[in-house]
C-alpha cells in the first residue's frame, strides 16, 4: 500500500490538505494529530483561566504600601506570555484561538497610604484600563486593593491585602473556521478576588517582597459567530505567588518588578513605574 494512503487512513487529520480554522503557524502541529492526553474541556478551561489570572491585581509593592500620608500614580505593565499551538488548538485540533494579541497589557494605577495608626499602615490601590481598542480588541479593567502592614525591627515588615478585578474584552478571539468569513466580536468577562499574606525587607534602595495568596476566578465567554457560551468547568481557585522588589533609585519615582505565578495557569513578569507624591 502506498505510504501516503496508509497514513491518510490511519490519521484523518493528516488527510486534510488545508485546515482553514487553524492559524498558519499551527497547521503543522495540528496535522500531527490529537495527543493521547488531550481533553477538550480542560483545554477550554485553561484558556479562560489564563486570561483571568493574567489580569489579576498582584501587589507590585512591599508589605507596607507607600509612606504614611503619601501615594503614587503611574502605569503597570502586565506580561502575557504568548501561548504555543498546543494550548491554542481546540475542537480536536481543527481550530486555533487567537489568544496572542499582545505580549504586554498596560494599565493605569494609583495608590495611597493613610497616616499610621497604632503602628499599622492601611493603604488602598486602584487600577484601570479604559475602553480603548488595542490589537483588534477593546478591553476594560477595574481593580482595587485594600491592605494593612506593620513594620518590625531591622527593616522587616508583615502585612495582608485583599484584591479584586473585573475585566471585559470585546473582539474576535474565537476565530471563524473560514478565514474569509466576516469577523464577529466575542465577549469575554472575568472576575478575580483573593487574599495575600505579605512580607518585605527594606534595604537602602530596594525592598524585596514575597506575597503568598489564594485567588478565585470566574469567567464568561460568548462566541459571537454562533452565540455559543463557553462554559468553564474548572475556574481557577488556588494559590498565587508574587516575588519581587520595589526599587527607589530616583527621587519621586517608584518602580517595582515581580514574578507572578498561578500554578498550572500562568507564570509571568510584571513591572510598575509610578510618580510618588
């Protein structure tokens, strides 16, 4: 038997000369066939959780917030690592999702720390992405945090913070099977909230910190092509870890960088640049 005919009978995916619903860079992976451990629901759940956890309101500051009676306003840069084809392919590898819109998501951020009371610092923070179209999608984000911290001896500080985020995306994410079809916007909604326990250590110009938390995520995804609602059977509910440092090298400018991890969902980097007042 001809080898090509044998492979065609063995693997129907191989027989397809073209996969119109699959991005060009993923067609070779799709033609290799569906992996034995592939689970359609788990693949969809991962994609929904990935966006939700990629937009959470992680600390990007030490356990005490700002100086008492002071605040900061600036920009956060959230890393959104591009997903490989193995994560983007759905419907038994016959279609790919357009998740890699941009590797970085900027958001406006402001914070304020209230005057110290009984040795405790209470602070609050907010973040916002206005409804501006970027990379073909329109995103809106609103986040908030409320925290408390206490300075101990020798530069050590301990604290806790509550955070919450609402996020909305309108745009073509679930691409059509036929690339010639007219683009139809999808609707993605997510909310996350959680609690972090924090520790930081103040040095002359740096303040490294660690935040160990637990975060809950909820998602809603409406596919515009057929009004299908993508159900998330396993919304993320688990630990988060943020490891980073504030950096104060220039007067009135506060910067911070951290590595943020939600196990099994996202590992990424985040940066904050702010004017301190």
